[in-house]
């Protein structure tokens, strides 16, 4: 599986700016739905990105459940997933630290981006080698 970089994206002047990750699904991730989040107030943007994060989280959880179901090495994935959640949360709290409403948007975008990346990673595992 190719190595991908997880980059926290910044939000500036009410416009979401993301650095796409090296994955074929980037078009879906940064498509029209994502772009609609750039409109409205800070709260509107934050809520929109939150909805996208929730959708990615559902995909992540579905893939995770399929991976561990009947897998004799499921405990390894459980450990990895728990550690990944801790990392994501700590990393995104860093982006959310500090003053100003921009920090709320940076936190939300970090959560969305990290969750999307992990969901796609788990989906790739399900596809198997060369998926």
C-alpha cells in the first residue's frame, strides 16, 4: 500500500483550503459537497465540516467492523485503531489550540481530513493487495 501523508489543512478567510492526500478518492473527498462548506459563517462552515466528518466516520467504522469480523488478528487492529484515535484527537486538538474562531475551523478540518484518510486506508485493507 502506498505511503500517504496526513496533512492538516488550514482554513483562511472563510474559505477551506486543503492539501489533497495521494489517493484515488480525493475527487470524492474534495468534491462539490466539500466545497459547499466554504460558504456561510464560521458556525455554518464548522457544522458543515462536522457533517462531512460524521459521514467519513461512518465509512471508517463500517470498514473497521468488516476487518475485525472473524479475523484471528483482530486484536492487532483494535490496538492500532485505539492508538490511531488517540493520535487523531491529540493532533487535531493541537490545531484547535489557541485563540480565534479560525482555530475551531482548523480543528474541524483536521478531524475531517484525518478521518477521511483513515477510512480510505481501512477500505484499501479490505480490497487486499493491489486493491
